């Protein structure tokens, strides 16, 4: 397994505190030769803020590599996908086992996942401080 996750991006702004890098995220089918015909290929532009290195050799407009430890990427997958799925299944199946109708159990599971994501959103600054990107010029 890779030790780092890298994305190529372009520096769009720099301040003494933060450097903003714009990366283009694309789906797997974006590489297909027929991507322009089927309309399913996706390009999403994302802006990532990285602490500015005072000794940086790059500037606005330069192409750089944005790097994150792979372990942090896996942690994000657990937070964003695995735990909510587990919560949904636990609530829905638990309520069904208690005799609640499937419709209400499903709605309660969805509500629980909504509350989970609300909690993630409320603690976003704490989580954001754990995910520190670096730049390789």
C-alpha cells in the first residue's frame, strides 16, 4: 500500500498562513476515449488549503503535488462511509428486531445517519486540524 496520497494541482493563491491549491478530481471513466460522447465522465475542481511554507520555491500559477499520508485517507473513508453504514444497519435492524415496522426502522436509520453527519459537520474544525496536507513542488 502507498504511504502517501498525491494529487497534482495548481497554486491559485498564497498568503503567509495558507496556500490554496486547486486540484481536478476525475472519475475513472473520464479516461475513456468515449467520455465526451456518453456524458458520464466527471471532473470536479476542489480547492485545498495547505499551511504556507515560508521557504516555498513555488508561487501562484505553479503546478505542485499535494500530499497526504495514506493512513489519514483511510481514516477519512472510515468516518465518511463505514461508520454511517454501520450505524444505519444497526439502527434499522435493531428496530426491526424490536418489532418496529420496516418503514419506520428505515426512516430512523436514515435519521441516525443524518445526525451522525451533523456531528461530523459540527466537529469539522477539529477534524480539519487532523488532516494536514503538504506541498511538493
